[in-house]
């Protein structure tokens, strides 16, 4: 039979624990009836921790005791021992991996604890050959270190959870603060933006923050949902009322447009009525930007037609007024002689004639031009009137009488003061001389002012 046809070895069968005999050299010729198991010689390092009896039972040394871990009846002792040594290696590799992950960090301590606890169960009474005592000690050491890490991890998780609850509560409180405003006076574009940002923050927090306890999460969501509902309800009511107001204003402005367009045949005469319609337009309220723009374009076009007719009329009137403007400007040139005429009566006669001819010229358009010309003529009239007022005051008989009486009194006073001055000088009274001189100067000044 070839090697390929050789029978497959029967898998090892784990056996019950068997007390191991004392570790001492067996006699070279042990009696066949001896109770100690006969161990086949093993040429392997695994022999330090395991042995194979003649009946194929594999045993592992744990401290000073031997424990049966299974049988390998269809193979050699080396094969049997190597098989169970590989079982030990598998456990050692798992432990080494867990130790490396715990040392490097990044892995959850609680998850590593679960895996290490499971590995401890596998290593207890394991069907393997190796230093199981040291392996289990390493597992216990790992579990002890993971217990401390798990405690820190739990504390950090609780701290993160508390922070997450606080952050989500803050989002809820901001939403409730918006809902508590006087929503009849808010800027809805701004409020809508704020609520949208808060909802986005809520969703991002759900995805990225630690998972909140179900009861806490539901309570916070109910508060947030109620605040959003309050704001949404007020927003819908506001825009419903706004739509009604826009509809009313739109209908009113549409009627105003129709009335404005109907004024077109009246031309310039329709402008006063159009102005009334413009006042009504301003009082109609807003109809929405799009509707307002469209209706205003029509309303303005109707007004432009009326004002265009007035502009044409003004242009025609201005052209017709050109000769009259020239005539009045010529009269203004002639009126300059009024100021140069020293005789007031002749100056008044000249101005009166010019004013009569001025009125005969007729109205001038545009009115602004007429006002400019009238202002220039009015300045000439005022200048002559000022000269006449001065002359009247000067030549008024009553004024002259009062002036003559005052002059006589001043002359008497001056004569008296001159006598007092002469007496004071003769007496050498400097004080009296000074007072008389000052009084005399004042009286002479008054007399000069009266023309004396």
C-alpha cells in the first residue's frame, strides 16, 4: 500500500483527568504489572509540559500534577504531543494578540475584557500541551489591567454621555426659546433659518454623538418636536394671513390699474385723477413682489402716457412763449433806467408804464421761466419803493416839524453848554470842563444827525 493509501489517523479523543505519577525516572526494567503509566520517549521541547502513555493518552503537566488532555491512538507519540502543543500555541497566539491590542490602545477595554474572559474559559482544563499555568496567569494579569481600563472607559463614557445630553438639551432649549418669542412680530426668514440649523444640529448629534438612553432621548425629542410644531403652526398662520392680504391688495391694485389705463384718452386733464389713484395705490398694501412688479409696470405705463402728453403740451407752450419771453427780457433791460433816474416821480412813471406793458405780454410757459422773470422785475420795484420810503420820511411835514423843534432844543442846549464850558475854563474846574465838553459834543452830534 502506498503512502497515499495509508489510513487517516483517528482524531484524538479528550479523556478525563488522570492523576499523574510522581515525576521521577522510571526503572530500566519496570515490572509489567506496575500501576504507573508507561510513557513513550519524546524527542521534542513539548516533552517538558506533556507526555504520551503507551495507550496513546496525552497528558499535560500543571505544576506538580499531570492531567490527561486526550488521546491520539492512530499516530506516534511525537505526532500526538505536537497536535496538542499546537492547541496550546493557538491559545498563546490569542492571548498575545489581546495583550498587544490592550498595550497599543484604541480597542475597547470592555470588548477586550469579554474576549479575555472567554479565553480564560478556553484555557481552563484546556486540551492542550504547554505552560498552561503561566498562560492562565498572563490572562489574569491582562484581566486585572483591563478592569482598571474598563473603569476609566466607563467613567469617560459616562462623562461623554452627560456632555451629549447637555449638548442636545441646549439644542432643545434654543428651539424652545424661539417658540417662546412673540411670533407675530418676528422675521420669518431668519426664524426659519434658525430652526433649520437647529434641526440639522439635532440630526448630526444623533449620528455622531454617543447614543442617549431611550427615555432621555424620547423626552428631549418630544420637547424639540413641540417647539418646532409651535413655530411651524405660527409660520403657517402668518403666511396664510399674508396670502390673504396679498390677494386683497392684488385685487385692489388691479382695479387701480384698470382705472389708470382708462384715463389715457383724457391726456393732461387726467393727471389730477391719476395722482389720486397713486395715493390709493400707496395705501393698498403689498401684493407680493412678483405681482407688485407686474401691476406697477402697467400702472406706471398709464401714468407715463399722461405725463408724456403734458410734456408735449409744455414743449408746445414753451415754443409759443418764446416771443413773450423776449419781450419781457427787453422790458427788464429798459427797467434798469428806473434805478438811474434821480427824480422819483419820473422814475415811478417809467416803471408804471413798463409794468403795464409787462402785463400786456401775457402768460409765459414754462412757469419756472415766468417766475424767474417776475422775480427780476420785483427786485426793481422793491428798489424804487425803498427810495420812495426814504424820501417820504425825509419830506414828511410832521417829521420836518418834529425835527425843527428838536433842532431848536439842541441849539439852546448847545448855547447853554458853551456858556458853562467857558465858565468852567475860567474857574479852572477841570472836571466841569470835561463834563461840559462831552455833553456839548453829544448835542452837536445829534444836531448834525437832524441836518442842523
